C-alpha cells in the first residue's frame, strides 16, 4: 500500500502510514506536536488522573488527563527513563513501545 514491499519499511513509508492512521481515526487534533512537558504528577493516591504541565508555542498550560503517553521519537534501541523520581517504585505497568507486540495484555484497560 505504501510503495515498499520490504519487511522493515523506511522513514517515508512509516510517516505515510502514521499520517493515514491519524487521519482515518481522527486523532491528529488530539496530538500535541512540539510540546515540552515540564511536569507530570499523579492527581491522588488512587491514581485516577495525571496533572500535566506543558508549553506549546510559548503558551504554558496545566491540564488533567486519565493517562499519559510519552512519545519522544523513533528509536532503534529502547531507552528507559530510569532517572525519574519514583519510577522504580511505580506500581503500574511500565514498558517501552519498542517491546510492544500484542494487545492482549492491555485488554479492558
């Protein structure tokens, strides 16, 4: 479909796939491109939400979200953020997107 029959597509094929996916599922308007996240904090001890402080195009904002996904670009080797305070004692699932293979472990979440 994207003009490249190779098993591992190049950058252009991946970009075209992601653009088509975002358009098809209407998620482009939900994505914050070129945004610097300066703080993520759990709302309460029940972990019902996250306070996120960020800057986009020079505009600061503080918002509350049900979940947080950190996407910092394409990497060939997983690089975990082990220097974040509390990351080693975080009780919830942590994984790098590089290791994602199947959706079953995330069903009903």
